[in-house]
């Protein structure tokens, strides 16, 4: 590693201030390299700590003999993505291999994530359409009450109140603008057609309505005010 950096014009010294390798070149920020036998969380955290001194920090580990071996973790795309997000560089070294033994897999560069506008739009759209805050963050065993599920629940509550309802009557309430799609798709197995354009509820619907009612997760049966 020392020879590799020296050929690039760096003045290289080992074990400086707890860092395995420190290399300087003129007025540039120093290059800090942590030499470890394995790539793990402890090494990554150490590299992050070194970023408080320089934005040119590398972690170097022995080069795996094959990409299918346990040590080939350094070649995993998600591992390199993590290092890129943290601003860490990544290198492998083949002991005794000369200058060619050092392989630079990733240089430390400021990470600028590419914004996914479609996913962001879906996220904000769901946030705007969901009425209230029916699901606590971090739940795992309770179904998430999405805006779609809220509308399906309102549809089921309207049908339950009369025993059956026509599609036209559901639309006229203005509580379920997507009634046709919800009834046709029947994602949750709640609806059954009793005659043309008229629907009732399944036994599963009654059970699920009781469960959501007990959890206090039923949606309000009022028309939401339009957004400005």
C-alpha cells in the first residue's frame, strides 16, 4: 500500500494518530487508509470516524481468491453502494503482489443520490390521500391502513348499513369515488355481487370490519375537504 501511494506522489507514513496509513501530497487533504483483514461493521464505523479528519478515507482488505468465497463481500453491489453513500473508498490488496496487488474498487466521493421522482410522487400522494393517521409507525402485525384500504372500508361500511347497495348509491355518497374499481378488484375479499350493479358483504368483510373497529382504525365517514 505504501509503494502504491508513493508512486502517485504521496508522502506515506504508518500508524499516525491511530490511522493505519496516512498519505499527504502538497496542500491536498490527506489520504487515510485503514488496513483490515475483513470488511465488517466495525471497520465501516472506523472509516466513518476518520471522515471527520479528511474526506479521502479508504478501507483496504485482502483481495478474495474468488468472488464466490466468503471474503468476496467486498464485491457485493450493496456493500459498495453503502460505502458510496458514506463517502468511503474501498480497496483490496493481494499480499506480496507488488504494485499491481492494489485494486481500487471505489474512490471516496461526495454522494449525491439520484432522486426518484415517481417514487416521491407516490409517497406524497399516499400521504395526502390518507385521512388522519390510522397506523402507528413501525407496526408489523397489524395491516397498514392505506388510503386504498380506507376507501374500501368506507365502501364496506356503507354496504353494511343497508345490507346491500348499488354502485350508483355508493358513488352518490361521494365517500368512495373509486367504488367501481374497489368492488371489481375486491382485493380483500369483502364484496359479493347480489344482482346487477348491487353488492353485499362477505362473512370475511364483517369479521374484518369488527377487527378494524376494535383497533380504532375505521375511517371517518365524512367527505374530505378539497386541498388548496
